[in-house]
C-alpha cells in the first residue's frame, strides 16, 4: 500500500470512530516522530511522521483510556504513570484489531523500528491467535474472547464490539 493511501485509510477510520486527527507542526522531541496525544485527539506533523502505522498505535492509547481520562490526555492532570504497561499492551492489541479491520498488512503498524525490536514476535503471536492483552480489552468492554463470544452467540476478537472505552 502507498503511504498516502495508508494515512487516508487510517485517519478516515479514526475520525469515523470519534478520534480526531489534528494536523500541526510539532517539536522534534515527541516520543514518536511527528506524533503527540492531547485531550483533543492525535496531533500529527505529517512532515515529521516516519511511520503511518504509529498513528493507529497512538489511537489505541486513546481508545483504551476511559472517557473520563481521555479528557485529561496531554494535561498536567493526567496521571504521570499513564500509559501503564497494561494500557500499552491493550493499545498494541487494539491496533492489531484495527489493522485487521482495515485490511492492512500488520507490518504497517508493527514496523521494524518499533516495539523495542519485538515487532516480529508480536506479528507472529497475533497471527497465531495468541492475543496478549485480550483480557484487558475484554474487561474494557471492547471485545470478547472466543469462549465468551460463543456463549453469547457473538463474534470473537479481533472483531470489536466498540472501538472506544466508556
């Protein structure tokens, strides 16, 4: 997929589910090049953005954060420990589900310069239906495990019941 097409696909999806994309010039010291999070949405400096899939991963952080805490992202009121390790694992699995939903290669999100070198392990785990973080996404009310989905006659993960945590 061409980079522009990927960006359009990701940003369109995020807007549809209620995550705003705000284009603005960002400093060079953001955690991920060209990206920052705020209580208004994802701030993107497309001139500095290196990996379009990082937008989807950052959206995962917003998505797994409670609606109450989403209003605090980027402010002094947001707990310093945010995102927690659980949030991080949830954001990774959320972005996997989003990539599947968008029919994108997993390498778009899980690229070779991210995830502390564990990108290949994550791709292999997810492709093997090993969903680290699934109990967290289920607890957030976003999806159902295979077992619970069968009991409720619903679709299991990677199908999402909803994309944003209440």
